[in-house]
C-alpha cells in the first residue's frame, strides 16, 4: 500500500514538472495540457480502482468473520460473470445444495488408475499391525499365541493404556507369527486364514431402545470401535468422550485413489445403518462431505440423518481435515470423530449381520502394474498375494496408500489397517544429468517451468525421485498455492522445529494430520519432511495434555 502511494506521488510530481516544461515551450502548451489531463485522469482511475479493491477485500474479510460463506454467496462489490448473464455452470445434482468451492489445491494425475468391476482374489495371509494405531504402546497385551485358532471378530490384543478397546482378527484362521522389531515391539500379528471365513457372532443390539453407554460397550466388545478416529491427533477414539460432531468424507481426491462409488456399491444398507449408529454417538451432527465434481452414489446423495455438504475443488478437497475446516473448524477444546466410507459400512454390517465384517474393496493402482484393478479382500491383506503375477517389473516401490501420504512396504509386508489402496510406481534411484538446468522429462509439478499447465488432463508416469536433497528452509509461496485452509504452513513448521508449543497451537496445528500437509510436502522447494515434522509437533502437544 505504501509503495503504491509513493508511486502515485512520483507520478504527480513528474506531471507537474512536465507541465512546467511544456508551458515554457512555445507551441506545445495545448499538447502539454492534453497530456497532463490524460495522465491525471489515468492516475485518478488507478487510485480509485485501488481504493475499490481494498474496500472489496475488507468486505470479504468482514463477511468471513461473521460467518458468511463467501464461496456460496457473492459479497463482492463486483458481480460474477454468471450473475450478469444469468447462467450457472453447476451440474444439476448441485442445485439447491450447500457447495464449498475450494480455490487452492493441485491434482496429481498419474497413470495406473484402477478400473472395471471388482474382482475376487485369493489371499491367505493377513496381519493386524499395532503401529498403525497412533499412541498405542509398542508392546500391547497379547491375548493369543502362535498356533491358536481364532474367528473373525475375536480379540487379538489390547493397549495397556486403554484396555477397554479391543483389536480383533479380520479373518478366521491360525495365528502363524508374531513378528517383533527392536526392543521386542510387536510389528505384526499374522493370521493364516481359513478357506472359508467363520465369524464370532455377537448378540443382536436394539439400537432404538438402548442407551449410548450400552452402544459404546457393544462397539468396544466387537472391535468395531477401532473404525472411529478422533481429532486432534488422529487417535482411535476415546470411549469416555462424546464428540462435538462426526465427519465422513465420501470421496478421496488423492492420486489414483479408489472411487467411493465403487466401494459402496451393493453395501448401501450397511452404510446407512452405520450412519444411524453414529447419530447415537454424538450430541452434535454427522456431516457427510460429498464430491461436487462427480455425481455421487445414491447411497451418499440420499443418506438420511446427516448434514450433507458438497466440496468442489482440486486435491486435497477430499481430505476430511479440509472438510472439517470449512464446515466447523476444531478449536483447542473440541474433539471430533472421523471415519472413512468402508469403516461406516463395517459399523452398519455389525448391526445388520451381528458380526465384525472386515471385508474391503482395495484399489491396486500404479503404472508398474500389468492390470490396475479393484479387488475384494480383508483388512491387513498380504501385499505379495495382492500383487501376485501383476507386477510389470521388479524396479519398483510399493506403497500402502497413495503416493503422497502412504507408507513404503516390501512385498512380504501387509496392507495398513485403514488403507484401501496399494500404489506401485517406479523406483527413482537414477540421476538426471543437469536435470535442474534442463528439465526435459515431463513430470507432475506446479511449476510453469514445465509445460504441464498447457495440458491439464495429461497423466504422468512418475517415479520416487525427489530431484534434489534436503536444503535450507527457504520462503516461497508454494504452500499457499495448494493449501485450501487458513493455516500458514511455513510458520507452523518453524514453530514445531523450535518446539514453541503455544505458537504451534495458535497456528492451527490441532486441525491437521499428515495427509493435510502431504501436498505441501510434494511441492516443497526445500524438500522438508513436513509430515514427519507435523507428527512430531502433534506428539509434543499430546504429551503435555
């Protein structure tokens, strides 16, 4: 603002000097006056435009402070083009719906998207991995031993800090291994499944006439409680907490993420029953985040007993953390719960079928697969069996989850508890000669150094090469381009690095989990491990609480 004022003052001074010079030159007075008036008019127009723009910005800021949704309502002095011409570019299914339009974000388009019908696949080995549950003791209390037979839904172990929460078997079979890491920490409880899965049968539960306390106890005993995750910190939900609200994102915008319409197909009744259960667990609302860029399944559009909000924008629009931020942000004292679509289905199936149904539709994705596809399996499936005879080559990296926030796995390991996607991409251990100077190979990027912006629908065959090492934490605007939340990522990360707990909390740390900053890490010029830093900050605050 100061710089513009100085520039305008300099223009006025220059106009005055020019006017005097022209006035002292015979025959040029008329021309000088014309030029002077034109320049004064131009300067006046610029100054007026500047004042209007400032007023418009202040108007938008004030509207946000009083709770006006500036994405849904135009509070600007200037009308939008569709208001002038009387047209709307919204698809018919969005008419009359609450829509949040996110202006920031970035879609990473990769080759290897799963398509087609869901296929059955033969997998015999499954594992439940204690490290998948944030905050759990490294050595939980085991209630099974090697050689023991279990049914699906039967308890395997519990956390010594919260013994009321049971972690149960996803399939029936024999306990064949209890794999340990350093200091005897338990990595995996491995089950060799039966050819035909048998289930522990739970008594029927009268949802309408039972109390919330009875419902909580039932969910804890069945193992279905582990589907509920609590923010802040992304822990398995605390059983003595009544959440302010519960949030479910019905779409995933991450690279190559599975289509939730495929995941819910044929299981619509279980999904709705799961929503009914969730309504009994909170005194607030159950919010459903729907995809505004693609027609959602009727299971989502017609869901009952929930508050539906559509989100239209690039990744990370599908992240439940982003949706919470735009619907009803988390304050320091709030606790909210989140679930994914298949977690809701597991809850519903428990009440419809009286069993813990850990079946999952998993998307096998990535350019290094012969056939990217959807397969039906169970929680914690063995990765080598999922990918059997489907790898295009052996120079690959296997990821449980998506390429942004997933975890690297070997073929002998198992799908993480909350993941419904396996991604296989080329290992990036080669070096590109003068790659920083001559960026010739196409790759996903937000930089206009690459001509990607000219081909917005182009898909890439990416590898894991970071094209550089960790370096000084430089200030850029890259995070702001892709973060659709009112959170300053760089100051937050610096507060974490200096262990400034008060500043961390004030900058919005408690609203975030790793997936919410994964895209920022992807675009980071400094190659900083933002997800790792974020978890360190969350753990530092959790230890103090």
